[in-house]
């Protein structure tokens, strides 16, 4: 299991900024039906950070289902665990995500960036 030490390591490991644009997030191990307890997380174009106290090995495959906050689009995809911060959460990269879901996430992220820029 890859563990990142402090917040600076965690931030440096990201490919792109993440935004808190999710609701109704559900996740389970592939091949199992039990949902894993989660707290609200954030999303980027290629993945998300999921707040959970559950431990996951690097490379584990999970099924994700969530709804984007602004557009209300539901996304279902698989994800691969890239790292685990014990007691905090996991970094998940989307695997095999459908093109229309990617476009919906991209629109959501762009809208968040515009909103942040206007507030400054």
C-alpha cells in the first residue's frame, strides 16, 4: 500500500486540481455488493479522492457511482486505487469511464473553476 506522508506530498502527487462537486457517492469492491462507508469527496478529470476509514491495497478495483452537484448527472465507473492514506481515504483513478461521463465531469470542473475565479 503506497502511503503519502504529509499534506505537501499528497498535493504534489496530484495531476490536476480537484473540486468538491459530488453527492450520492457509493462505492464497493468489484464483485461485491456491500457499500463501503464514505464521506463527501472531491473529483478531477481523471479520478477522485474518497474519504473513508476503510483500508484498500494499491491496485484494488472498486465500482463507483456518484451524482455531479451542478448538473445532476449520474456517473457510474470503475476505479483503481492508486494510494491509501490510512484512516483518511484513498486516491482513485477512473478506469474505463464512458466518454459522456468524462465530458460531464469536465463541464462540472470548468464551472467550478469559473466560480472560483469570480470569487477572487
